């Protein structure tokens, strides 16, 4: 496995808290961004990049790397912070978030930054991209028949209201892309309101299962649960896996957690930033 030494599991919780602080500082400096969905997905992304995925930050285009697609592209500050933590670039560069000419744009842009697998932000497209990457991994199978790489994707729950998601959900089991694992960041918030009010998704597990997926439901902030889900996905050799990760929008900052919709896409003012700093210290 060609990846940096994983962060010890006991340190991942404190690492996540520290990265939340860096993310919020960058969004505050930029004056815009999406803290709520960045915070809800952070443990998932951090855990994937610490012992679950093969990658090389010094050679981000290494052919045998596992791939990660952030379909909910507005949550990219979380991905930038994790990539910095894992050695792709210095964390202080995150402070150029959303600046003109910076590779740290408000949504992922793979032409600007090695290590970003797909440009996303137009919601609903990431799962289709990830399925194609997973199919390529099957074509690049090793001598023992295992895929050349796995592909992981994080979608938002509100994003599942897009029809293209379900086209991919229907075709992935048909093509047997068992090397594809989807994490649904199930935080029940989107820009227009609560997901359950805008367009309800339930019964979500039954829907994915009906399309032929291996379906798991976990606490999306529990690192052991995320690890167990990844292990279960690797053990499944005939169908793709979807992990319904129940999360809290704005996780880690009390006043964000209690205003799910309000912190979807808003930068903190000076007073809010100071309150959050104290909670994340």
C-alpha cells in the first residue's frame, strides 16, 4: 500500500476538530463558502484518506491509486483540509480559498489541482463519474482478478433529488462495479430547507437496495463505523456499496448544528468566528 502512514485512530478526532478550525478560518477570510456541509462530511473524508485509500501525495497521478470523487462539490473545503493534512500541500494554502487565480476554488477543479479526480459542483454528476472510474478499475484488474483500484464518492442527501443519481444507481449494479463505494452525507439540510420538506427521500435504504446495492447505515461521525463500512464494502465482491452516513450539518460548532439550513452556505462574521474558535480549541 503506497500511502502515508495513517493518522493513529486516537488522534483522528482531534485532527478533525483542528481541521474544522482551519476550514472556518478560510471561509471567513474568503467571505463566502459552505461550512455546514464541509463539517458534516469531514470524518468520512478524513478516515478514507487515513488508512482506507491507496494514494501518494508526492505522486498524485500514481496509476494504481484509489480514487475519490466529491460529488457534493460545495463541501470541498473539507477535502482541501484533509489533502493538506495528508501531505498534498501545506495547510496554510487553504487560506487562499476562493481567491482569483487560486487552485482552491469554491468547488473542485481537477485541472487546477493534482489530486482532485473530478470537477464537481453541478449536483448529481459525481456518481456517474465515479462509476466510470470504477469501471476503468475493473478493466485494469490485477492478475488475481481484483480491480486495479477502488473508487469512493461522497454525495449529499439533497443531491439525491437529482435524476442522474438514480440512472447511475441503476446501472452500477448492472455492470457489477463492486469496487465502487458511495457515502451519502445524510445531514437533512440543503440550500432551500430541510431535505425532508423539500423532497423527502425515505425509505432511502429500501430504494438503494431495490436498485441492487449493498446498503449500510452508520453514524457518519464515528470513525470506527466508517472503517467498518469500508471493510464491509471491500468484502462485497459482486455489487457496489452505498453507506448511508447519518451526519449533523455544521458538526462541531453548536450554533451551526442547531441551524441546519442557515449555515449551508454562509461565512461567519467576526463574533461568530470567535465563538467557533473557542468551541474548536
